[in-house]
C-alpha cells in the first residue's frame, strides 16, 4: 500500500496500481511523481503527480528483481537496489533502462537493501552478504569502489550527508569510533 499524509496525519491519497505487492522503497522526483520499489511485484511503479496519483506506470526494464530501495537523481533517473538480483538498475524517465543496466559493481553487490546518491549523482548501495560493504557506482552505473572499513555486518541503509560523508545502519555492531546505537550502527566515512 502507498499512502500520502498531511503534516497533521490526515490521509490525502492512497494511490493503487495493478500488481502493487509488498512495496518497500519510495522516492519522489523533481516533478513530484512518486516512485515505488514494488518488491514482490518485481517492478517499479511511478504514480504521476499531475493526475493526483491516480495514474501509474509500471516498469520492469533494466533487470528489476525484488527491488528494495530507490533513489532519484537530479536528471530524473531512478536508481533501484535489486535485492534478489544482486544489482542496481537504472531507469530513465519513461521507464527505459540506463545502458548496461543492471549493474553488479564488479560482482561486489549482494542482497542490496539501501541506496543513496551524493551531490555528484554517484550511487551508493549497501551490500550485505559479500563482505558487508558499501559499493559506489558512477552516475552512469560504472563501478568506482567498494569499502568495508568499519562497515557494520548486514548493512541495511545508507545516506549521504551535506559534507558527502557516508552513513550506514546495520544489524550488528562492528568496531567503530562513532559507537553503536543498540543493534544498529551509524558510521561516517569520508567521501570515497
């Protein structure tokens, strides 16, 4: 289910789409369209703002397989973490795949669940079962690097702060100068 709420908690819209099953990730593009990682439906669904979210488009190009997270860059490209596909898919406006999609980060991406973009449009994706790392791809999907460092085992989510530090949460605590917050870890890495 997808729902839009006002700042006071009132339901504004509950858009529906054929095949929407087990949605996990959600993002907005610059036009206000809502993009949903339709995990169990093996697709990405875009709800258009111009139609008050009553019109939707379903996309499967680019190797979409159990998408778990989604981020949209300033050019409108949706970057999708494919949990079961061990990859990242890039979808341009209109649902066409970015050339070369899906991207595996030189086979370093496994069961990705989190995705984020830096100010240059580079893509960061968590990689959970292949050494617990974060993989960095360029804004065209090319592999740049992987970093483990003090990455928590089982990284789940990733974010980039205004200073371009990479922040990661995970299931178990690793050794960290930042410390652990109960069962999750919050670490800041220099921009790589």
